[in-house]
C-alpha cells in the first residue's frame, strides 16, 4: 500500500506535503487532519482501518513533518488559516469525508462551519469544547515548557498525561520526536496553546452551530483531557450529531491497543458506511513510531 505523494501549493502562500492512498474499488475519499505536533505517520493505524473501503488522504501542516522544508515559517498559523488549508485540500482531492484527531478538531470545525459543498460526513475524534481541569493543567504546563523551548520537559509532559495509556514503545518514540522539534515548531505549538487559553472557548460551539452534515464525535473512555462527557456538549449545537465512546482506551484511541483499534474501526465504518459495514470486520493493528498529537 504505497501512497501517491505530492507537495501542493495552497494559494501561493503555503506548500503542503500530502499522501493519497488510492483504492480502486473505493467510492468515497476521506481526508485526515493531524493533531498538534504530529505528522502523517501518526495516522498509520487509522489509514489501515479505513483503506481500501475509502481513498485516504493524509497531510502535514506547513510547519510540520515533510511540509516544513517547503515553507519559510515567517508567521504563526491560526486555526482559521489551518481551516482554509483543509478546505483547499478537500476541493483538490474531491473528498466527501473528513476525520480529525485531537487539536486537529479546531481547524476542522472552522472548515465545516463554512459548509463545504463536497463534504457529506465528518468525524471529530479526541476533541472537546471544554477546557476541563485536567486539560487546563496540561496546557498551562505545556505553554510554560514550550515558551522556554524545553523539549525534554514537553516530551515527559505528553507521555505522562494524554499519552499515559500508550504502549511503552510509542512513548519512547514520542519522547524522541517531541524533544527534537524545530524552533519554529515549538513556537507554533506555544501559539496554539496560548490561543486556547486566552480565546473565547465558546468559539467551538459557535462554529458547530453552522455545521450542516452528520458528525460523529469519538472519544476514549479513559481520556480525562478531552472527555466523552464534555464532547457531548456538541449535541445541542450540531444538528446531526452522534457520539461513540471507545471502551478501555484513552486519548490516542486506535493507537493504544488491539481492542481499541477494532472498536475504532467499527465506529468509523458504522458511521461512514453503515449499509456495507461488516459485523466482524478485518483489521490489522500496526505499531507506528510517531503517535504524537494533542
């Protein structure tokens, strides 16, 4: 399963590295939106769960992964800019579905609020409109460590909080990845977290009110940071919303263990392809070395 790789120009301002997994029999295309500090590699398991039922698109934000070498990093990207990039990619790949993970939900909500004509369904995973006490502690410590560019402490923070249910191998590679980011990446993450701490948190619910397609909100039972109960606040704002809580798993869902991988796949296909969804689906659990996101 080799993707078609391209670096796309977005309105002459950004260059975005993309991977397109084309499935000959697939009728629909889904685009995946990374969490903060993560790259296309973090979706290795999700791609396995969705392909070949769908054509699957992954991409790196301009400041991250294989996109960063193609950009100048002269200014920080807001969630609105990231939402516009997503809209451009939806049009380019003619995607009918979008799936976001963690902080990628912020840009995805912004994009969905524009009511892109191609999108039929969306999945928002490991995201909540609430900054609860656990998340507030995580963000406040994160903005402190990022502000001082202390990658080692950021790595320890991620593994001891949102990543605490990950396998030990993932934690080791997470630490290696996040402790060696480029200067501008720490700056971008500091910007993102500061925005969350200082902005009107009602903005996510305001964006949700404008969404006119069915949305599945998927959270882990053990996730204290983007809790399933908090995510259900979207029910009063997204007209066609459904919710799935994956049992015995935390923030990273399908990356944490085989049962979570199976349950994630069942939830995704049950929502995206209910008529064709198999009662006992095939799946392959893979261990990837860049599982990091917030």
